[in-house]
């Protein structure tokens, strides 16, 4: 079949006529995909759909509409990782390695605090006082299963932990518990990015890392849990005073992180992880340096719009870095093409 429209019937070997309405509907469905995906695959998709159409078919079938819509949703979900499968895989590979080390900090604090409350006052108060604890528990269990090779089950738990934490954030905003929502929103973003990267990295069933890699996050988790336990129970020194790390100023945090992101942009294998890491870092800093009010500088009562603004600034940072990374990639590709010169036969 052909996408050019109806054809005159001639010999038996000629292509069957295509109803123009069918071509139009297929084009509309293909437009649901991101632009970068359409640029690479639109002609191929239309040809495949038209070749598979039944004779005299005038409308896409329900199954075709469903499959195309689901495929478009999936492509939009993975767009933050990069415009092409290869670049998305590179970004996902770095993110599934880096983010667990960062997320161990809030996970350890929340779970230990919930455990102490559970021992003193029971499960209901533990969950109500620490609403993100169930999400962190699911995320931690999922990470352990992935490390042990149970990729599918671990991925399900990581996604479930992200959903539970997102619901908890929504409940806090709905109940006007805005200080906790404002400060903890960044970790919900981190969980969502890690879940997205893990799903993309393991969709072929491949393990993202071996059990040896788990030594680093496990050591960080044990150290943070011990320090946090001492802080909440008085059994040891508080982690606020256990190391000068916890007293770093804004400048000493921002400068190395920005330098690190710039370094990551230089290397093609890590470049596409920068926009997501930058968006998470922007949300982290906004929630803690008093731009819109924070736990450290609560200069006015919190409003729901503050949480929305924090998320919007994180999204704007991501979009700006995404545009920058794409332009850098284009310039590198153009320079490589110029250096190789035209090919001759």
C-alpha cells in the first residue's frame, strides 16, 4: 500500500488503493509521538501501518489506536533521558549508579526516625509522623532485589515506592503540611528519575549492575543509619556534628556540583544525564537556601504555590539544560562530520 492516496486499479500486481481518511488518521496518531522520534521514524511507521492495513480499510482499528497511544506515552516518558535510544541508555546507565548514593541520605534519616517512633509509639504514629517511610522502604527493598538479580520484581517495588511517595506528597499538600512537602519534594523527584532510569536501563531484562556495586550504597546506608540512630536516640553523636560535611555553606555545595555537571557534559557517555541531575539539584537548593522560604529560613508561612514554584523551577532548569546538552551534541556531531569530510565512491 502507499500513503500517496487512492490509486487507479490496473493490473493485479498494482498496490491496492488506500483510503485518504485512513492515511489522515494514521498521521494524526503518529503526531502523538515526540518530534525527535517522528523525525527519525515517521515515514517508517506510516509505511508499516499502511502495509498492514486491510483492503478497503477506512479507519484505524481500536487495537491500532491503543498500541500507538501506549507507544507514544512510553516515548514521552523516556524523553527526559534523551532524544535517541543510545543517548537514553547512556543517561540511564549513569543515573542508576549515581542516584542511589544520593537517595540513601533521606532514606536512612526517614526510615530510622520511623523505626524509633514505631518502637516508642506504635505503627500508626510512625507512618503518620513519617509519611514517606513506606515509599523509602519499598524503594530500598526494590534496590536490594535488583542487586540480587531479581530485576523485574525489584523494578516493580521501585516504581511502587515512587508512586507511594508521590501520593504522600500530594496528601501533605492537601492537608497543608507544607513545610514537609516543600523540603521533601526534591526526593520525590529523585525517586521518579531513578525509577524512570531503572525501567529504561532494564527493559531488556539486563541487570544494571552486579552485587559488588552494592557495597558502596550499603556502606553509606549503614553509616547514615548509625549516625541518625544516635541523633534520634541519644546513643551516640548527632550526625549534625559528626562531620564538617553537614556544615558546608551554599557556595561550597554549589561550586563543586556545577563543576561536576560541566565535566559530565564534556563526555558523550554522561552528557544526557546532566539535565535531570541539574533539575534535582535546583530543587534541592531552592528548598534549603531560603529563595521561597525553606526549613532553614522560614521567613513566612508556606503556601501551596511555593511547592508548585519549586517544581516549576526544577522543570525550567531541566529544560534549559536539555536544550544546552542537545546543542552541544549537535555541535560535536557537526564538527565530527566536517573533520571526516565528504565521502567519495
